[in-house]
C-alpha cells in the first residue's frame, strides 16, 4: 500500500567529492526477531546457550591463533627477502666503491625494488583491488555497518599477505602493521562462519553465527588480534577495536576480544621464538618491537595535518587519473624505483660518517667513502627496513646522527611516505609515520641539547624520537587512547605514558583544527556513507517527515508475489528493507524476500492450499552472506498470482521514529529502515544531509539499521 | 484515561534476600527532547555549541585537578598519622621488651587503633551512612542508572575523606584506594553543576549540565580520575569507568575522561613531589606505587570466591542484627582492637628473625626478641600500613620471609580483611586483597623454588607475590581488562602484562563458577535494581504484555490539575513517569509535573485565559536535582479545576516497545517507561523477573528508562 506524499524536503546541490556512493549497502546489524527466530530460541535449552557461549570463546581463540600465525609468516618472509636484497646491494656497492661506477649499484637497487613492488602491485591491481592500502578504513567502515564489497574474503587475505611482503621487501616507505589488522578481521570473518564460500567447503559448524550481528563481534576481535600481533599490544588491540570501530560495547564481548588479542600475541611470540632458535623466550612481543627504554613534552599535529592534506590532493588526483590497473602498477613501480634512487642519492652525497661501534648495532653498515671502521650515518636510516630505522633512531646513542642528516632524511621521507600511501599495494602507514616523527623528534632533541647550557637533562635524543614518533602518528591517524596504550606496550615502559598521552592529545587537537584524520579522509574519498558517533550539533530540530520522501515502498502482510518481484526488480527504488504495514508495523529485508522467492514459499490461493511451505532459519543461514540478485530467480506467470505471507518472516520489532509534530495520524510509527531508504533515495546522497537524516532517529540503533 | 486490563502475568513467590527495594528511583538518562528543549537548541548558535564543548573539557580538567588534590591530602594525612602511631607504639614496645610487661604495649596499640576507628565510624554512622565502604558499588549503581540517595553529596565526600584517613590510620585491614573512586565521582557531580545545594551557593555557571544525562558523563570522568589518582593509572581509570560503569560509549567522552584521569595523576604527583621536597620529580605515580619491577603463571579465584561467600554471610548478619549506629561504631572499634591484638600476638609468638639490611628497607623494624641487628619478619607484614606491606612482599629479596610466617599471615589477614569489609567505615578492599594475594603468591613462589632442583628461574618470589596479588584481587572484584592495565601501570612494567591477564581471566572464570564478584554481591544485598548488560539468555520470547500490569496510569495531553495531583499523591502507584496518550504517545516525568505544579502553569478555563504561564528550561534546571515531594505543593480547590497542557513539556520521542503478538489494536506502541512502572508495580520486585521485564525492551535504552 502506498502512503500519502509528504511535503518535499529541502534539496541541496550535490557536491562532487562529497557525494555518497550508492554502491555501498549496509550490514544488517539489527537482529530480525521474527517468529522463526523466536521458535528456535524457545526450543533451545539452557545447555544450548552455554554451548554457544563456549563456541564463541573457542572461535576467538582460533582467531587469535591464526592471526598470530599469519603475522609470524609475514615477519619471517619480509626479514628473509629484505635480508637477501640488502646483502646483494651491499656487496655490489662495496665492490663498486673501490673501482668506481656506483651507478650500476643504483640501477641494481632500483630494479630490485621495482621488481618486488611490481609483483605486489600486480596481484593487488589485477586480482583483488580490495587488498590495497592498509585496510584500516575498510575495517572501520565494516564495523560501522557499511558493507564494503569483498572486504572479508579469503582471496583478499591471500593477496594482502603476499602484497605486503612484496611492498615491504621492495623498500617502499610502508609498514607491515596496518595490513595485519585487515588480515585479522578477514580471519575472524572466515573462522566464525565455519565454512569458506570461496573454497566451497562447509564444515557444518558455527551455523548459529551466520548473520551480520554475530559476524561483526568476531570481526572486532579479529581486528584487535591484528593490532595485538602487529605491535605486541593486547590491551592496545582491544582499545583500537573500541575506539576505531565498535559502536557496540559489551563486557562479555570485550573479554572475548581481549582473549583473542592475548592468544594472537602469544602465538606470534611462540613461533618467532622457535624460528629464532630461542624457544620459550617470549620477550619479543610484536611485529615491531621498539626495544625496552630504560628510563617532556612538546609539540603538534601540524606536520600530520600537512601529510593528510597532501595525501588528500594526491588521492583525488589518483581517483581521477590513475584508475586503470596497468597505470596503477606502473605508478607503484615508479615509486619503488624513485625511493631507491632518492635513498641512494642521499646516501651518496651525505658525508656524515660515524665510527662503527663495538656492539655492531647496524645490520647493513655501509662504509662508502667513509674511513675504515666508520659507516655512513645516512645509510642507517635509508638502507634498512623502516622498522629497523625506527629502532635505531630511538636507541642509538647521542651523536649517532648529525642534524643535517636528520633534517634531509625527514624531508625526503615525508614526501616519499606521502606519495606511497594510497598506491595500489598492500601497505600500512604506521611505520612510515613513526619514522618521520622519530627523525624530527630526534632532530628537535639535538637542537634543544645544543641550545641549553646544561645538556644533561636533555641528553638523550632517543626520548625525543619516541615522543616525536607518537606525535606524528597521532597527527596522521588521530587516535589517542588506543595509540597511547599501543606505544606504551610496544616500548615496554610506562614512564613515557604521560608525555605520550599529552602529545597525542595535542596532536589530535591541532590536527583536527586543519583537517580530518587520514582514515576518515580516505573513507570520505571512497564516498562511503560512514556514520560518526556524534550527531551534528544542530540536528535536534530536524524531524522525520522533513527528510522522508514519498511514496514509501512497502508491503502488506499478505502480498502478491508479482508485486514483490516487481518492487525488488525496480532499479529506481533499489531498497533493501521494506516496511510491512497492515495491520502491524514490521520490517522485511530484501535478502529475506529473495530466500522466500527462491524457495517458492507461496500460498497458492487458486488450489486453495493455504499452507505455505515451511522454511527454517537454516535456509536463511545457508544463503548468507551472498544472496543472489532478483534477476537470477525465475518466477512464472502463475506463481506471480500467488500470495506470500510475510508474517512469520518479518521483524515485528523494528526501530521506529515517532512522527513528531506532524498532523498525520495515519501511522503513528514508521520503521526507520524504510525511512532511511526513502530519504537516501530522495536526497542525492549528500554526506552531511544523510548524517542529519539518520540522527533523526536514535543514534546507536541507526547504525544497525542503515539500510540503503 | 485508563486502559483495558491485560491478562494477568505469572506471579512468583517473592524471595526474601532477592527482593528489590522500591526505595531506589532511577536517574533520567533519557533526554527529554520536548518543545522547550528544541526551542533552546534552535536558538543556540554554532558558537554556543563550541562553548559548551570547551566547558566540558574545562570541567573535566577541574575534576582531575580536585581529585588529585584530595588524593594528595589523604596520602599526607595517613602517612603522618600512621607514622606518629607506629612511632609511639614502637617506642613503647622497645621500652617494654627489655623490662617485660609487653601487655601494656598491646593495650596501647589496641586503644590507639580503636580510637582512630571510633572517630571514623562515628562520623560515618551518625552523619553520613552513605560514606561507608569503598563506594564502588554505589558508583556502579549510579552509572547503571539507579539513583542511590545522597551518593554524590558534598557531605558524603567530607565524611568519606575524614573516614578513610581514620580507618587506615587506625590500622584496619583496609586500603585508601577504593574511596578515592567515590571521592572523584562526588567531585565530578559537584563541579559539573556549578553550584552546591548543601552550601546554598550557585555560581551561575554550567547551567546547561544540570540534568542526569550530562551529570552521568562527568561522574564517569570523576570515577576514572579517582582510579587514576589512586593507582597512578590514567588508562586503567578510563577502562575502569568503561568496564564497571558506563553503558554509554562515545569517543569524545572517552577522551574527556582520559583528560580528567591524566590531570588527576599529574596533580597528585606534582603536589606530592613538593611535599617530598623533590619538586618536579613525577616518578611516584599514585597513592600506591608498587615500585618498578626490573624483569609464570598460576592459579585461581577460589580464595576470592571464598572471601566473597564469607563476606556475603557476614553482610547478611550485619543487615539483620547490626543496624543501629551505636552498634555499628562498637563493631568497628572491636575490629580495630582485635586487629591490633591479633597482629600483636602474631608478632609476639613469631620467631622469624631476619638480619637488618644495609638499605634499611623497613620503616618501623621491630627487634623484639631478635638478636641485635635483626628484626622480626612478621612485624614487617603486620606493623605497617597495608601499602607498605604489599611493597615489601613484592620487593624484599628472597629469604626475607619464611614460609610459616607467610602462611600464618595470609590466614589471619584473610579473616581480618573479610570481617573488615562492610564495617561502617570508609574503606577500600583493593589493598587488603592485594596483600593477601601477595602473601600467598610469595608463599607459593618459595615452595616452588624449594621443590625444583634448579631454583634459578623460580628464584624471585616477588614475582609470585605480584601474580598472586592480581589473582586474589581479580577473584574478589572480578575485573579483567581494567585491572590488568591498572596493575601494569602501577608496577611500571609491561613484562608482567600477559601473565597478569591470564591470571585475571582464570580467577574470573573460577570465581564466577562459585559466586558473583564482591561488588555485585553488595549491590544485590542492598536490593538495588541493577541492570546487567546481558539479558538473560531465554528472555527473547517474553513479550511486553506478559509482564505489564493494569491499569496503566497515564494522562491526557490536556489534563485536569486535580487528576494530576491525585495521581502524584497516590502512594500505591508511586510512579515517576507517565505516558501521555492522546493523540500522540509521549512521556512526562514526575519531576516535570512537580515543577509545573509549583509554578502553577495552569490553563484557567473558567476565566477563559487560555495561555499558560510560560516556563523555561531554566526553571527545570534550577529545581534539579532535589525536586520537592508532591505533599509540599499546595493546590487550592479552584486550581484543581484548572487544566494543564502537557504538550510542550512531555518527551514526544520516548522509547517504545511494539506489543508483539497481541491482538490488542488499541495502542500500537506504549512508552516503555510506563510499561516498566506497571510491571514493577505488579510483580513484587523479584530480581530475575525484573531483569527479564526490562530486556523485553531494547537493552541499552532500558538502562536509561528504568523509572520505578
């Protein structure tokens, strides 16, 4: 039945970059408590509920274990590949330093880098574009309730793991930590379903968890396990999941997430200790270990904001002009080669020679034109994996770097990292940010020590490197609580907790003044209809009717099959949730209707068979999550005349908004899902407007209900 | 108007101890978005919202500052009083050890203890019973949405601070950490309102925050600041607030809470460093500082569960028989004297003499019958404030205690602490739990070292003390995430993070198998209608109509004043929220009606003055939070005939539950507030039943809406 048209809402001119994409659907985080569900619940014994609870813990344990294992593989692969590369290049440089002709070394280095990067870029660009970048924005969106296509597939995971190994080994200014978070989430989404749709293998376990609500909880746990494995920070992982993702907070869930995080760190440690031939030594907590600090406050998120602004422009450029896979691969290779060339040039023209210490802290010390027993200090920063560079900036004794080296390094690396993020390779932004911050933090420390007469308090520039690293990363990603804990856990020392917190808060406030965080920028650039936790301050006075369009597409409780098929096939009203209006309000989803149509659950009035075929929850779970499109379902002309009884299947308790201050008495409450459908349809998807629309309802629930 | 009666719901026999008390009201966490509110929002500029935001940060800063200051005062007072006491007693003991007649020392000690405790107990029992205990259960309830009378008053704060100083100085087996959390919460509730009702002083600031929703957020921040000051654990404080209290999660709020926590730790540090004459040295993070650990896993929550069971019985005994203030004071004094006597006896009969180290780690070493240059080891544990005892158990070198001493100490202290918690004094259970755990952890470590041939790995019993302390505390209070972080932050070392987590999880699982956590037990014993985050597993199939009673007490949109007064005065239907039913659903609160009646906002039909007196939000805010009872409002017979238009004041968007599966078509949605009212009225308050009732609605919102 159709409803009377509402007064039209104010239209706004769509802005190009801020347009929300209609290709994103929403996850159904609202449990459909229909009759089938209630019957199942009623049949289930207390023991059954206990079993479910235990399964949840088991799954979280598995997630932690597998995530840790993946982190371990990535770590070992990167170490070995990078080791071989640096060994070959170093040999070559040493050979040609004596006889002249270092340009050959440069070419060798550039070619090796480009080759690694090419492999990484090709698999991402041609096989699974969803594996590009760190994947953190995608996971944020997923946990926010937006269905990003292919984000938690097995193929994405495989490409991501191979891709990140290639890009780190290829010497790009990237880290391997961000992708771990995505990997953990994919593992979680896979394990919790007890089957793989890609591999066509169903283990017939965990069937109860085959719906978005349950899957979401496990994906939070997976993301936390990923952080935990990447930084050795289980508590930080939990906080990351909460701060960045979860709109849903629950004590039991937190404990499960915590459990997954712990298992993940533990697994990684255990296998790495075996690999390093020191079984049982669990002291290397994560993929990156800043080392233990054995021991005031500065600065701002200005650089972070600058980074974000530059990257924003660059990404817009990329979206407009670099959208063909071939171009993307070529750009990635170019960046790889340029990184090598710039690094080489910096090392070549640097004359900062440092004596080779007795403890041999450098892994690949380059002598070049330095005297015997000395090494090139610039090479410590450039001729190394970023993780090692960060560590040496934190820990090398005062005087290891001269200020000129550091400033040049900061400057070049800043632009390299900025160029690199957003390439079509799997890569994280954590480590490059830390590296930039560490470099200028150390620089700042050296300058401070040189201007203060009594340099004893300010003696250790490593502290400034740490603080700078925190500030830079905070300025770019804008996390505070979780980042503090991650940094504290990764450094293994609580002493710097307070300064790190202060710096992160400052960086956030300063940064927010100029531009949003990097992840939010990328979410916006991908036109994802992301919902923030806070409603716009002035949205209180907007009412439901002001943003609703007409006519509402809805069904009767007993509806003709033909009508349903027509509505579902209508591409202009491509909704995913429909109110069921007479005599009670309810909500039925497109996916449910598809399953019903597929199983031909019709009441054939003509043959006076009034009983519908009995369908069970299992049928819906089997079809989850890849429901076929309406076009693939054949409905004959006879069947079109049948009726379908939606009572059993609709959600009889959808979230509703009262139509405040309207004179309409027809329908005192309307499902908000339907409301949003219509609103989104009517307004051309302008971001701010949608925000306001959804906050007309109740904040949290709307996140669940964003059906578009 | 009255509604048709529903079929009666299943009655259950009320159980004595599980009865919910009707004396507790609920806080109104649901913002009443009525016309007045919307008009105010509409008038407010963007700048106005920014100002509010800044005020929130300023308030959080103030909360942190004041909480830190209070912690500082408590610390200094306790140190000095306890110092004087121990000095006097030690002098006395030394005098009488030589000449004989130690019974005089015993009496002196017991009398001193009893005197301190008496002062503490008298102020609590006679002036402010709400200040008894740690206050953590009360704060949990407050954040859960239950209005515990007098819990956030200034008087409570004063009594609490003085009380905790007396009880710690009086040598009871208590800590000063728990009360800090309550103190922080009171500070927050006071500061955020910009006035003191007790002191009759209104600063005319922060008026916007005079409602339960806003106050709740600040109280979370205050509790976090309290934890932060108590343990030097800002992150732990935030997590405590989230894990124990907040049903509401929000990024901005988290950051503000975090900010308050940081300021609190910082303030405490700053003033303590001045007091200790080392200004600028911010290394002593909290009230308790476990010292820095320079560096495997056991056990269970069995002891914790035993503690809780014993305390449960004891508390039931106290509720039944010890309810007069005089008796309570006498019991407290008795415990004080017994503590001294038992301690004395233990020290007297112990023959565990240890050589006095060169570093003089003991503050009050008692020689007693030991040889010169030796001290009595039992006295280290008993003749000391609990904080110092914990620290010496963690850090004293192996061999400082012999196993017999430790086992005797553990046993006696266990019973003392169990007896002490629940006395009518301000006292925390954190430190006693840690002390018990540390003692048996150390004992376990010593035993393990003695049975393993190569004792080198198991050499440091201090580690076991730490793990044991965590396990014991976890077993008693059942926190995991926040406690892990608190312990890690307090020890200043991340290395023990993983074992602590494992131990806490184990302790929780084992403990939960037997009995609930201590705080939950006390909440239940006080018959507070506390709502847990998880609904009972089998509550899905309960519908609203099954738990609703009839008739629903509700109003028309334009209602006769006489009717309103009668309904409010009716003690048998002592509701606090009423649905407004014709023609739209809305909800109006008792407190709102009281303000309306007080301001005589009537439509006098007789004199055909159809305009009501205009009321503003300010009037409601001024009356908050102590609304007068209906009896104090005089309404004349003429006025009773007037009408009152509720449209402007009612909340037009209350939470509602559709009446699923009922045949009633009269009212498709009923405000859940009213629903709960009636349900609570009808069922005689059985705990489990109420739980189920409220989860019929939507989980989170119900917490807001618990109007009884």
